[in-house]
């Protein structure tokens, strides 16, 4: 039975010998770091190619080692400490987001059970029954790095930038936390390895269309598509990536919370953005794209695709693809305004999420409770009619009464800045008139003459006027 | 002494020490950070007691949301870097009330449980907590939503004078 | 070390390795960097002007309301998590869904209130 997938269960974790734990931790670290290098390279090379520029091409093949060179350069730079800064907090704030984002990598499943030096072990650092909450908690801790970094600089722009970006992160943290609920509802577990196992294979649907039982897709990206879309959008907001990269809106805030940082501390903030991106890509792959499982057409003709070390390849491919999408979106979409951004988070993502969760809960329970076919259709039909009725009877927005320009002007408070009259005719500039008047004779006399003569005529005219 | 006992003692000491630092530090934002340490080690205590879900909820809600709310409130009003000299604190009444409440609670709990021992569940995860809430504690759960709603309305009315003015008009 | 505490010990170990990694990086930076401090370098950045007055700036109170809304919905999410795991089990079913529907509905009223009072509007 070597070729069957061996799904790790929770009981398989926590029994590794110490050297294996260390090995796994080091490998997870190397995975994180190399994905960061790749992410930064994507960011510069791919965006450059999309903008028809050559991009990185000096250090290493295709400029792949440029990030490493920049990192070394950053370490050699002078570290400036503002006089007004809170020194302790200023020192540790940049490390917080990077450290916690790296910790979140520990619950990401990279593959099934494999044999490492004769020890059967899951290809995952560790797993706990509430693993997804660990990831959420780690991303919530990242807020501290930003709000404290902005405050500890003792400067105005970083303080405002820090508040703004932490408000952004908490807004999207809400949407993200709620979009995971649908995954828990379908998988029935909160452990990451359990969620991957729950996306194992398409089972035949219990309902039928004229006697045909279609295979339910196993990836939650398809099965729970509203949750998937909400999660991806909020992942962009949570990692401060374009089009939600408002903390880096340099026209408004200089560099936001990292304005005062330099040398390695600045690099750490930069790094943490990419670590968060890598973690989010891994989480999306794990929860919505089947984790380390091979995509559908491969499993159809290769039964061994999900066993041994191959799954590592599928997982890496999914993560790299998602990183590419992160960069692609940045190269494509313009930045949102802050009010549009908040509106999207609170007025669209959150309500849609709540309604979707309750709807899904109702549907699932109805499926379980074996309503007879007719009753179920009646309930579903009733719900659809109710939604349509609400949509139909929803009070339309009252049209703003149209006011004329005169009314608007007279409504201005007294003491306002004086407005020019509405029928203002701008009189032509006296100098413009003069040039026209002076050029006419110059043109008349310039039959067959060069431009020098015209210039002479101009100066002559000036002298006459004086 | 098992590993769990050692961890309990160490985390408890960290929690008490950090809590003492919260009330003695003269730097407002640092007090908030000490609160993070205290609440975090409390989460660690829950973990050792194998209440996994409660531990991570502690991190998510208290460390991740409530202290952030506190920091926001401090930074929107006044968050000086360095020592604030004008903090008013009444040492003796504070010590009396804090110490009294702590000792009283400790006496109450020690008296209630005596030396009875409870076996640790093998990880009290989401299933157990969920079953308890939706079987036995439905009413408190629903009342909680009303409490949160009332607090939100209060926060909006207090923090946005323009909103309450519009209500009065 | 049992399976349960062992899993969390691994998590703690990864955290410690992360801290160690960044400590090493910071130490390397401390040893390798140039260091020529001057008064001008240690002033804060104000787009080229000399900074005047304190470091603190008045920010809008709306941030606080958003943070409060975050607390509210974080609590809601925390109750939704255990519910999502068990609502499908035998013995819960429609009752659990309706109970959660009431809870979510009451909190949604809060969102609706904030919406109607234009707190969510960032002008």
C-alpha cells in the first residue's frame, strides 16, 4: 500500500525525536527565507517585465541574487536613532511582525507522512487542534509591530501612518477571521492537516439532477467560493499589499510608520511584508487550494502523485503561483483611497460574509436533516423569494435635490472667501494685445526676410513705446 | 514536580510580575505593553491546563484586540514618549483595594476547591467548548450579544458628538 | 514530554529560533555598520523642515470606533469558530443555526447602527 496517500492525523504530531524537530524548524526557516527572496525578485523582475523594462539583470542569473546583495548592503548601513525616540520600543518593534509571521509557518502542512532517516513523520513542523487560530493570532500580533514602530519614532508622520495602517489591518483581520468560519463548517476541524485531509477527494453529491450525481469539487476555493474571494481580498489588505498599500502612500505619509527607520530595522519591516505574503500564500493554498494535494488532472492518471515527497512539489508550485498573483495584482491595479478601502472592508466584505455563513449553515443542516425533496425545494424557493422581495422593496436612495449654482453660492456662510462673479469675462492681457499689434507690421515687412529681422522689429517696437 | 507544574509556576510568576509593572511604570504606553505580557502569560497558563481554544481566544481577543483598543485610545488622547510626571495615582487606596481583592479571591477559591484534584482533559478543543455553549449556556451567549451591542452604541455616542447631536435634533 | 505539550514546545522553539535569528542579524549590523552620529542625523523627518513642537499629533477619533468594532466582531468570530465545528453534529442541527442567527443578527444591528450614523463613512 505504498502508493496510497498517508494523511497525517493529529496523533502523529508531537512524537518526533529532537533532531528531527530541529531539522524541520531549520527547513521551515529556509523555506520562508527562500520564498522571501523569490517574492522580492518577483516584485522587481516581474513588475519590470510587465512595464516593459529589463528589471534586475546584474547580480546572479536573471538578477536572482540581487535581494541578497541588497540585504548585505542594508546590514552595512548606518543605523540612525531619532533623538525623540523611545529607544527600547524603537529597537524591538521591527522584529515583532517578522518573528510572528515566521512562527505561523510552523502549522503549515508541506506534505503527507514521509520517512526521514527511518522515522515516519508528517511533513509539517507541528499541528494542534486549533492550528488556524495560531495563524490568526500571529497575524494579529503583527499589528503591534506597526503601531509601536510608528509611536516609538517620536515623529508625526510615523505616528499617523502607524495608526492608519493598524486601523487598516484590524478592519481586514475581521473579514479574514469570518471568512475562515465557512472552511471550519465544511471541514469540521480547525487543524491545518485536517483541513487538507478534508479536501481529499470529490465525493458524489447526495442530491441529483435527473438521476445524475455530480462529483462535488473537493477544493474549498470552488466549493466555498465567496469565502475564498473574501479571504484573498482581506489577505491583500492584511499584508498591506497593493491595491491596499496605503501605509506606503508616500504622497500622503512619506513612508508611513517606517519613516524614521534605517539600516537593518528598515530591512526587517520590509522583510516582514514579504514574510506575511509568503504565510498568506501558504495559508490560502492550505485552506482553499487543497494544500499539498496534486491538482485534479494529475491525480486522474497518476495515483502516486499524493504520496512520498511529490506533494512538496505541488505545494511549492501553489505557493509560488500565489506569490506571482500578489505581484501581478500590484502591477495591475491602482491604489485605493482610504475611504474606499474602509468602505469595502466594513460595508461589503463583512455583511456579505455574515449572510454567507448563515446561509451555508442553513443549507448544511437542511441537507443533514433529510427533509423530503419537496419540502427542501419549498424552503429554498421561499428563501429566494424572500431575498428577491427584499431587493425589490429596498428603499431606493433619495435623489439629491438639484440646486443651481446661484443657490449653492447664496447658501455659503457669511464671511466666506469672495468668489468671482459668475459672468466673469477675463479681459485679455494688455501684453498679449501688444504682441499681436506689434507682430502685424513685422509680418508684413518680412517678405523673404529671416527670423532675425522679426526679432529686430520687436525690439524696435519696444524702444518706440518707451 | 512535573513539567506542567514548573511551567505553571513560571508563567504565574511572569503574569504577576508583569501586572505589577503595569501599575508601577510611569510610562503610559509601556504600561500597555506590560499588559500584553501579563495577558500573554495568562494564555500560556490556559495552554498548560490543556484549554487550547480558550488560550488562543485569550491571545486573539485580549492581546490582539483589547490592548490594541487601549493603545488606540491612549494614542488618540496623549501618548508621550518617556516618563509622565503628572500621573495621579493614589498609592495606598490602590494597594488596599488591589491587594484586598486578590487575597479575597484567593481565599474564596482555595476554600472552594480545598485540595481536590481534577484530571487535565486531553486537550479541550473547539468541540467541547462549542458543545458546552450550545447545549448548556445558550442564554448567556445570547445576552452577551446584547451587551456588546449596547457597548458599541455607547462608544459611538460618546466618541462622536456630531452623531449624538444629530440624534437630538 | 507528551504529544500535547510537545506540539506547543515545538511552536515555542520556532519562536525562539526566530528571535535568535533576528538577534544575530542585529548584532551583525551593530558590528559591521558605520557609525558617525551627528545632531542633524538624529532629528526626525519633516520633509526637509526642522521639526517644531512635540512629537504627538492629534488624530481622528474614528480610529477608536473602528478599533471598537474590531473588538466586537473579533468576539463574534471567536464564538463562530466552535460553533462552526459542532453545528453539524447530531443533536444540534437547526437549533444551533437559529441560535447563532440571533447572535449574529444582534451584532449586525450594531454594524447597521454605525452604518446609519455614518460612522463608517470616512470623509
